[in-house]
């Protein structure tokens, strides 16, 4: 079983759980101010809910080998899409160091999952 499956599962579960519980953690990492109910809702949905859903998909991939390839392909593409979006945004406006770290992490994990490493 590819190590990237375990690493991605852990990272998505940690991100999802933390940001469902306390969306303000994102503020500490990215300087995004969450001053409205809607902004906190958005973080809980996009980072929290999506993170938990991805972790569950990766857990299914660990348990059911017949689904592993498709789940890893899809998860890898999702991460590569996130990295591409961050890269495009960075091209438009120079972000903080933490955003670059997220971009690299997403790109590396995306490639590892996509190629089932």
C-alpha cells in the first residue's frame, strides 16, 4: 500500500477536523480574517468538510483495494488542481511564505497520489 495514502489521509483528517472545529486556525496561517459568520462557514465547508470527505475517501482506498486506484487518481487530481489555483494566484499577487508551503505540499501529495507512490 502506497505511503502517500497514509500521509494524505492523516493530513486531510487533521486539516478537516481542525478547521471544522476552529476555522480561525486558518487566520493564523494565512492572514485571512474571518470576521463574519459567512467567512467562517466558508472555511468550515471548503477546508473542514472537504478535508474530512477526502480523508474518508482515502480510508476507503486503504480498506478496499479494488477502489484504491480511482480514489488515488481523483484525490491526486484534486490536490494538483488546488496547487495550480494557488500557483495562478501567486502569479497574480505575491503571497506569504505559508501559501508557498501549501502549494508545494499540495503539488507533491497530488503527484504522489496520482502516480500511486
